[in-house]
C-alpha cells in the first residue's frame, strides 16, 4: 500500500501495480487492505450518529390522550399528542406539515394551557410530525414542566 501524491490526510489512496496478477488477486488485495479501513470508519460514523441521537430533554408519553391545536399559515388542525419534552413534541397526524414550517401550538393541560411557537423538524408522512419549540413564555414553560413531572415519574416507575 502506498500513498499517492495529492491524497488528503483523511483519505488513503491505494495504488495497485499490474504485476501479472489476475483481477481476482487484485480484488483480494483491495478487500484485505480496504475492509479494515472501511470498518473502522463505519464504527466512527455509527458512534457519531449515536451521539447526535442523544436528547437534551427526556421524552414523556402523556398519561391520557391529549389534543393539540396547531396553526401554520392558512393551515390549522387538531392532532393527538404522542410524546412531549421541554424541547418539543410529536403530533399524530396523517397530513403533516412540510419540514421547517413555522407552527403555533396550543396544548390544553391539567394545569392550564401552554402556547408555544415551533418549527417542524421531523416528518413521518404516515404517522405525524416532530416539532421543536423555539419560543415560549416563562409561565407556559413552568406549566409544561409541571405537567411533565408526573408523566416522567410514571415512565420510570
């Protein structure tokens, strides 16, 4: 294995000289030299993906079915809440909004209503949409925290 001129430090370039070996021998040499490199890179990519999947706030599943009213431009609707966290929520709807759509949200909770503004971050066309909260008053955040506490306690018990 040799490094060619012009190859970056991250990428290893492999040159095979034609020394009378057939194509299968060349493929075996490539597989033996490249596979460990690819496997090592795959593990690193998987580790980075696992790190990005870590959530800032724990998700809670509501103890009973909660309806959420939402509005985005001229579209509005009422959907059921699948899960909620301090960072956002997932709504069950058959017609989710497009990615990066701005959304106004109204959730009626036992401790009062919570109003927030959000952005659609995940879309599952057959299931619903994930919305990240981008603004909320301190009073609404306090009501949300108060509502999340029993949900999270029930999940861990």
